[in-house]
């Protein structure tokens, strides 16, 4: 008996470093499942896949107990697989059942499985999709695929937008579309999101009653407040949620730079966007008016009625987080007022949704827009 135990120990020390996971799984599940169905010929075939010394030892010394164990383990593994439809990702031979019960013990493998199961678009999907923004022939557009998915694709979309949306979903009650997948293919980047039913606020604002407008503005005020109360980690640079570059969107285009370690560096970059013919006196004025003591908060970067979806009198989703990230506290105020301006009524709406007003920053920013290369009037 002692000699037999010694041989078993020696056998196990040989098997563990030399047998692959697939061989062990084939041996256990294949042989066991075959025996469960009383298919002994298939069981022997499964045993023949093992190295010759092992086969001789098993067949000669411990066929009955080995086959019983194979049957039990193999049957369990196959039943769990059939019931859960789980992918074939396992750890070492001794941890098969544990990994099956706790997939988080193999995070890298599970991530691979999730990527394979996530939706992707075919050329036919894109050709048949409804274009929501852009045009069918443009290299940058937003399309609706089927009845419940929206895709944002182009040559330059940043995956930071998807990260921002997930971050907001996890840290606030702000309604944002759920991200289904992000990937790159043939030079294009894709962000796939759930489709949110509703209408853009800019299209229905004119026909809303005063009470309906008040409800929406109150919700928007709460959402802005939630973003501003997200604690910015110490040392976080000004830029995207992924520590990527900052984006300054204005009427004609957007500029990208950074990320920036301080607001002073951020301001210096903005000043570098001025037209070459901007006079020295105006450059000095802009430099003096750019403060460097603002709190850094999470900002949407393009928060206006054209990015708010409304359904049944309430905000159903805030979309287009492409320009979001960590920015000085006045950033969203200035960007929103650049759209909600021109009348006292629009100013009153903007004043209602922001608890703090940044008058001097907005005054400077509105003039600054006229002087930068990507600005307007």
C-alpha cells in the first residue's frame, strides 16, 4: 500500500506540470461523460489520450476508482456547462470546479469572453442603419442600428467618452445610455450604446408648458450638482476621464491638447490658440483674466438642449460625453451659456440650473471665442 501511495504521489507530480488544461478537461469530462452514458469504448479512447506511462498505470492498478472519479467530475462539469452555457475557461486541473463556480478568479479570461459576446457591426448593419447625426457617406456619424442600439463611429472618436458614460452611471443618478461595446476595426473606432427613446429637448422646448420646463430644469440642476460633487482625486490632470487630452469645443471646431497638470498650464494652452494677428494688448488682457484658482470638477463640456433627451416630461438621457472630463468649475457654465444666450429668458434658464454664476469668466470667454482659431462669433 505504501509503495502504491508513493507511485500515486509520483504520478501526480508528473501530471500537474506536464498535462495541458485541455488534455485534463478532455480526460475528465470526456471519459466521465462517456461512462455516464455507458459508452465504455469512448471512455477507453479518452484514456488513450493520456501519456503512455500514465495509461498503463491507470489501467493496471486503479481503473475502477479512477473511472468512478472521472464519471463524477466529468458529469458535473458537463451538466454545469450545459445549464449555464459558460465558455471553456478553466484554471489548473485541481481547480476546475472552483473556477466554474467563481469566474472572477480568472478575470483576464472572462474579459476575453465578454468581448466575444459583445455586439459588433457588420457592413450590412451600417448600410441599413438610420443616420441620426452626420450623413451616410461621412467618416464620422451616429447611427441607429435596429430598434435598440446606437453606434457612434468615426476615424477619431475617443474611447474616453465611453469611460465617462460608465463613470457617470456608477457615481451619479444622471441617466446616460448604457455602453454595450467599444472596439476599433479597419481604422474606425466604434462606441455601441443602448438606444434611448425620446426627443431632443431643443426640438420640443418651444411647445412645452412653463410647468414642464420647470420640471426639466430642476432635474438638470440636480444632475449638474451631482457632477460637481464628484470628488476629483488628488493629482488628476485637467483632461479626459482616462487622463487623456483636454478638448476645447467652440463654434467652428475643437482644439485638443494636454492633459495639463495645473490650471495655469491649461490657460497657457488656450492662449496659444489665439490668432497670430491678435494684438499684444489683447493677449495680455486674456492672460490676466484667466484665473488659476478654480476647483477642478467633472464637466460634460457640451451641456445644452441638443444633448438632452426627454420622454414623458422628464430627462431620459444626457448624451454626447465626447468633451467631458476634469475641468475648472466655470467650464460647463461657459459652454452652456454659449448656447443658452441671446435672450433674457434663456439667460434665466441658465441661471436656474447653475447654483453659482461665473459672470467674469463668461464675459472673458465670450470675447476669447472671437479671437481663437477654432472660435466664432
